[in-house]
C-alpha cells in the first residue's frame, strides 16, 4: 500500500505497436454437404489449400484486405482467422445496414484482443439466426495503423406457413361461472410462427383469454375462434343458467349476553351472496328463556341459556344467548402497588381487586400510556422496555386504578463472539455527537489467539486471524467474489485479494450501514455483537482530540489511550494492530504491527474505497483506503 496516494491508478507497461504483420487463414465452415464432397473429390489437396489458406501478407499503412463470408442461419461457427503480430492488437465488430446497432450481440470473437506480439487464432462465433431476414456484420482487426476487415452475412431462417388449426373440442356445454380450457394444435409442427390469437363473437356470453381459458358469463351461445396466420379453428359454447344454493348461514353475533327484559336484533350472513333463494326462518330451542321474531329480534325472558337458529334451505347458523339477572356494576378497582421502579428487561406482576365481589362483569383491561417504556399484558405482567416513566392503568367497567412505573436503563455489556463479557463499554462525551460508548477491545479480540483483534475487509461480517503474534494464518484467495461468497461462514478465515480496489465483484456501499452518517442503521453484515455496530466516520473523528501521547500498554502493545474529558476512569486503548494490504501479502502476516493501526468506519468513500482512521506514533487522523485491505474494527454501542 502506498501511504501517500492510496487511490492512484495502476500503471501498465507500454507496448510497442510499430508494425503489424498479419498472416490469416479464412476457414469457411459452410454446410455444403454433397457439393463439398464432390468438390473435394475433384481437386488435389494442394489446389484446395490454395483456395482457403492465404500466404502471409505484410500490409502497408493504407492497405486492407476485405474477406466476405455467407453463412446459413443455423451455423454457429464462422471463420478462424490466424495471424502474427509484432505488438498488441484489438478488434471491433460493427453492424452493417439496415441494422443500426453499433455492436451486434449475435456475433463475437474469441479471443477479442491480444496484449503482446505473437501468433494468434481467433474464432468467429455466431448465435443461430432465428429471425426471418439476413443480418450482416463487419469485423475489423487492428494493430497500430494496420487493419484487416472481414464481412460476415448470416442468412435468414426459412418461413413455414400454418396449414391447419385444430381445437381440443368443437363444442362445449357450460353453466354460468364455469371455466373450461381449450387447446389449439397448429400444423405443421415446424410452422415458423405458431402464435394463436383467441376471440369470442359474444364475450358477454362466453369470453376467452389468450391461454384458451373459456369463462361462461351468461345464458346463450357463443363461438370461440383460434387464429394462427391465415388459418382458424372454432368451438361452439352453449351456456345455461346456474342455480346457486346456500352454502353457509352465519348469525351475527354468534354469542350474546342479555339481562332479563333486554332485546337485540340479530343479523345473518348468507353465502354465497348471489344464492338463488336466501329466505331465512328463525327459531329458539328455549322460547321460555329467549324469544325470536320472524325478523331475527331476540328478547330475554328469564335467566338461562338458549340457542337461536337461522335456517335457509338445508343450511343453518346459530347464536347462543345467555340471559342473566340485572346488571351489578363495579364500584371500585384497586392495584396492589401504586408505583414501581424497574430496570430494563425486568418483569413484575401486578394484581387488582374489583368490588363488589358479586359484580356482574369483573373483566379487567390493562393498558400502558407508553408501551415503549413499559408494556403490560392482560394478566397484569409489566415488562420494563426502555428508560423513562409511564402509567399502567387497570380498568373494570367505569372504574380504574393506576400504577406509576419508572424504568432505569440496564447496562449493555460487550459480549464478544467467544461469549466473553468484557464489561459495559467506555463512554466518551463529544461536543458534536454526544455520548458515544466504545467497546473495551477490538472486534475479534481473544486474549490468547488474537490480542490485537481480527482484521476485517470493509463490509465483511467475518474477520481474519493472522500468523506472527496471532494463532492462525488466513487463506489467501483471489478477489472479485460475490457477496454471498464473501459473507459465507465457511469463508470466514479467507482473505480475498482485491479485484481492483474492492474484494467484491461489484461494490456495495450499504454493507455496514443501511442508513446515513447521522442516522446509522446496523446491517446483518456488521461484525459487532448484538447491541453494537461499526462506528461512523464522524464518530471516529470525534475522539481524535481525546487521545493520549504514543504509549505502550501492559500487554506490550503500542498505541493510544482515549479518555473522556469529564471522567478519567472512562478510557480505552487502541493498539497499532497493523494491516494486511493488497500490495504485499507475506503469507498472511500483517504489516506495521506495533507501529501503525488502521480502523474502519461504516462510511464508503467511493466504489473502491471507504473512510477510516489511522494511528501512528506521529498522529491520529482520518483518511480513506482500499476496501480490500484488512483493518481493525472498534465497535460502538447502538
């Protein structure tokens, strides 16, 4: 890695293109069959070779050689062009009028360029011409100011007309609402265009879609026609009326509680809604308890339970009616605790007393004024959610009681990927970005194996361990992989060399932060434990003024202490963990360990880079670097 300009373009060795000596062979692979066999029998090998293989040609600055080839529509290989160059060469394919597409997609060269002098054989590869018109292209091979041109014409596919369209049925008898499927067989089987267009002469009676599905709409007769080319087939559809029976009767409501003397109108839902006969007959199995009118109005006569039935045809629905004595209201509601102090995550059960004991309805409904602070279920179980205050209310009838709940925050500890609890984190107050809680150790830290933490390629969920002072050396693999490959746990200890500046085949700026710099949102690719995330670039910069002088900690690591200005006990150490760069792999051993450290932020810089913070004995500063490099991550609390 070049520290001064990490984003400078790569340099390539220039290649001389002073001369272009072209020796080519045009091998025409046309399907002449019988003609070719006769031709080969009539000529000697030497004379045929003169027809298809040309001697070496040295072109001057103005010369060009035009070669023309006509191919059948189904041929997929054109010519093989063999030539020798003294330098690099390129190729170009152009469409020939009437086609206007600059680079036709039906023809290609393999290979399409060369980076050095040498002998080359280039295959002209075609796709099958499934159109009905000829198509042509011009191939140009260039080296310096020399070129050769080859014209390729591919013939059109032969046209085979449709001679017959046969339907799977000549007549259909349907009932309103029925759907039947017609299929059309187009002859001959090898007809060029077998597209079928369906139509109905009376779509209000029977309509048809372009898949041949016939839907009976109303009583009558219609003719369905399938047309392909100039040929058609027909089917006569006769539609008859449908008698729609009642399939279900639902009484609404299906359960009622009444007091003696009360009345209530019941409703009924009949399915289907377009049933032919929806006449309803009402009845009660205990009219001394509940009477029902012809219109479905029920009257509570005496205490007890009765079943009211609504019948339509052979189908019925019911309503259970419970009749009670006159209503006794609730006079008071009391909660056992007037107030609660809870810690986030704590659950406490409240109980309620309803008076009088013989109240008709003693159902209690619980609610919270702010369920984001504390929630309550209908059993009175209160759950502390987040810091703040709220009121829990128990309601019964027209009476209610309350409990004031205060929730205090619980400390979120940094529990690493090994299940080790490193404590609650370190709070560093900043002027611009408020209080930020930093993890006590680098992401991937292990006391014996990875005391510097692991190194992460930007945007990857898994870090890599390295040899030297660490226990395991990573696997080094070529970059340009897919996101799924990069985030696969099986590839956790694989370091992907950069494809350009990124380890990904295609850059993704939202790998560690799907939100914004001011409102970051942790993604599933974030390597930090639950409740923690990769810091933003602004958060990294905010602690630069909180650094100590360059020092060595008790573990023998060089780096800086970062300390809260208000509380000296809130301090954490960032070691110079080194890096793994794309320039020197060194079998997985990190560079500059003990002298430099690099810490990723979640902010992208451009398609091949991301923002980070570097530390050395001379400074702590913000910068940017290639995403394929392996750097440290220090998590912050969400």
